[in-house]
């Protein structure tokens, strides 16, 4: 594959160019010591020490000391080359992962519905590593190995000019290009296998991630054997595809060595009786040093083929279009009142399956709206359109008369606080999890928000108080405690618009009572949209919107809807009976 496809990513080497250049120069030094140094040292020493009257004693030791000397130069160059290339490589790897991670942060929610978490993890971790190998190791080899080859070829040409029948030595050198044939054949096969192996790595990560996210359900439903079987099958598939990659990758070096051995034997036949023994030893060493870089360049070719598969997967993320784009000419956001208007809004995740159809509604500033309806009616989608997690397929949504698509997403979302049904906490301290609502808030503001959310008292009972680490996804806290911290986060943000995704539906009665009291304080004087799964949570709503099949089929307060809307009455009665029976 043309190396120029990787050229946009070489920019990551600029900040470590000094280390990179030092590594390359050290590699060239090692290459010269290997390709030309070793053959010429042999050609010089062998006749000198084997001739009658040659050096003895200290003179002999001094002559022979040239051998470890040239190896010391070669070793030093190789070490410095490996060290500084590793330095540059780790920097490039860090930059690549950061680029992909930053891009993931900017992509809309729809992207994550199409791509599994495990597969994205494989792209961020595994595919970036393969691309890093292509950018650094390949560039290094493309300079170091040709330098070795040129040095060795120079030594052979020098020897051909020094001895009679030198033209035969040049013929021996001409056998080197034969080694390129296996590289071309295997490279075509390898890229297909590498694509399949990388895709299967993502699927394997998906299975693992899904299992770790559902540890309670797996045990509750005795799914351990089923999950083990799923993971075993994914491992087998990954093993199968990876082994095919290994087969073609590892076959290259032996093939080149066989071709090289045949070429060397042919060369030996040509020169065996025509040049001196010392010259033969030097020529064979130089020939070996010529074939070695060809073999390593074959590995470079394979690395590029594997990296091409990884680059395809990374560029899928890096070049993914944001279907919720920033405005070309954004409008500034004045002081927000909180009026939200939906004007003939249609939305669908799939073109053939509409989710919202013709929504026309105005939510007044400071109005508390509840959304009810059967599952799949479009309630969550309606709420998700307000912070522009998605854009309407057609129609407009206005905030205080300004189309949301004319606002910078960051500015818009600064005006909205979200409290979800499942409060997600980050693996950090309680204080920092509350501070997500306002990263610059001081400790007094954090404590005040916790008090308003009825969280301060339980936080103070913990050994480390506000500095308590909550664990992964808040696993060290109860559901009610996590929800109160999430509400404290919303208090600290102090946004004029609140979106509540039924934050009390999964809690016990005592926790629900405290959290409902906190929510009453939080929502006072703000524009509130509540996705209601339980009717007990919408008693303070000033208006209820009834959704069915992507449309608002009724609107009013509880008494009006119970009298006029059959759907609302059926939903309410069904839930009331369920509550009474429990």
C-alpha cells in the first residue's frame, strides 16, 4: 500500500522530531557498521592474521580488537535507535489515541447506537497500536534497512574492484532482488486476513463488555454457562482469523531465507575458484547483510498491510460525519427564559420507521411538563431533541425564539440539566461527581447543592465524606444515594431548563420521598420536561402531554385528561391497579 496514505499522521512526529532524528541517525550508524563494517573487517583481518610472519602477542590482540570494536559500534547504534524510536512511537500512540477519543466525544448519540462499545474500545486500543507501528517502525526500517543494504552493496562493489574477476561478484549481488517476489505474493493475502482479524477483535470486546455490564443479570438468570459459551465462540473465531494472519506474516521470513540461501549458493558457485578465501568470507558476509534488510523490508510490507486494515477502522471513526453539526454562523445566546417551541417536528432513527410525526407544541418558560404514553410512543426522543442529542429530521425546535441549530451545542447544553433514570457516576470522589454540574464550584457550593438534594447527611456518615471514591459507575453507593448525587449535580449547574427521565422509578419508597422533595425544590421556577413512567411523579406537572405512535394525542392536566383521553385513562387505571395489588 502506498506509504502516502499514512502521511497525514506523520504530523504527530513533529513534537518529538529531535528524538526521532537521533534514532534514525543511530540506525544509520548501526546499518553502516553491519552492512559495510563487518565484511570489510573480515576481509582485512583474515589474511593479516593467517599470513606467515603475521602479528603475535599484543599486536595480534590489537588487530583482533577491531572485531569487538565494530560490534560495539553496531550495538550502540542499535540501542540508541531502538530507544529513541520507542520514545517517538509511544508519543505517536498517545496522540493517535487522543485524536480518536476526542473524535468520539464529538460524535452524536446516533453513532453509538450503530457501533458496539467493545468494537470502539478495540479501535482506540488495538488499531491505534498497529497504526503507530506503521508510522514509526516502518519509517525507521525504510531508512535503516536500505542503509544496511546500500552499505553491504558498497562493500561488494569495493571488493569487486579490488580483485580480479570482480564482475562475477557483481553478478552475485544481482541475485538480491529475487527475494522481493515472496513479499508481493504474501502482502496481497495478508491485508484480507488482517481486516477480518481486526473486525473479530471488536466483536470479542463487545461480548466481554456486555458481560461485564450485566453481572447482576447474568447471575440472577444463571447465564454463566451461556456467557462462557458465547465468549468461547468469539475467542475461537478470533483465534481462527488471527492464525490466518500469523500464517501469512510468519511465512514471509522463511521464504526469503530459502530464496536467499539459493542465491548465495549460486553466487558461491560463481566465485569459489576465482577469488581468495578471505575475499570469499567477506563477500558472503556482505551478501548475508544484503539479504537481511530485504527480509526485514518484507516484514515492513506486512506491517503496512496490517496497518491498512487498522487505518480503515480508525478513519471510520475519525471521518464519521457529525449529523448534529455546529452552525456555520452561530447566534449568541442571551439570558435564557426557557420557552421551547416544537414546530412541525418529524424525527426517525430509520427512514422507514418514524418516531415523531408532526409535533407542534409550545412549552412556556417556567412550565412543568410531563410526558406520558406507552413504551415506544416517542417520549424519550422528544426530550432528547431539546439538548440536540439528535436533530429533527424536519421541522424546527426553538429556544426563546432561536432555532436550536443556530446555537453552539456547548452553549445550549450549558442551559440544560439532565437527571436520568439511572444516575451514572464517574469513578471519582463524591465532590467531583457533584462538581460536574459546575467544574469551578468551591467546596461550600458543593455542600449547599448536596443539602438541597438531601445528600449531605449520608455523605457525612461516610469515612472520607465528600472525598469518598464512589467506584465504577457509583457501585459503592445505593441507588438512592447515586440519584441524590445526580440531583445535587443538577442543583450546582443551576440551569434554567431541567430534563427529568423518571429519576425515582427504580427507588424504594423512602428514597423516592426524599428525592421527590429535592426535585420539587430543583424544578421551582424552571422549565421542566419530565418523562413519566409512574403517574405518582407528575402530580406537580402544570401540563401533561400524552404520546402515542409518535404524536401528541392529548394535552391537559390530570383531571381533564382522565375525563377526555381514553388512552390516558387506561394507562392511569392500569398503573393504579398494579400499585394497589403490590
